[in-house]
């Protein structure tokens, strides 16, 4: 198994309320993240639980939280809560 395939497996899951709270906190803390989400993602539909992934950035211990659906690709748009502060498609 290549490392790319292994990185796509979810690490854990979180409730919708936990996910929404974590993403809202990240948006409030990070300048420009709200605008980036507006232009690159659409709102999520309702689910009781969402997958959480480990961040693939070397040296970052963050987790990736679902923040929307990618506007141009069929993927979940995720935000890292760690030091790298990157966004990814899952």
C-alpha cells in the first residue's frame, strides 16, 4: 500500500456539533479562512457524524475537519487544526 492510499483512511469521526464548533473556531482564529471557504467550498449537507483524518503534512500533528464540499471537484473540503493550517480535499 502506498502512503497516499494509507493517508486517505479516516482516523476517527466527530459529531456534527463538534465539527461545526471546531470549524467555526478555526474560521474565527485564521485570517482569510472564511473567504477561502466561501470561494473554494459549498456548505455541507446534514449528517450526524463526519470523518476526521490525520494531517499528511510532515511535522504537523493536526487533524482535518470537514468544512464543506469542494466547488470544482467531487471531494470533501477539510481544514487542518494543526500548525500547518492547510486545507485539503478528501
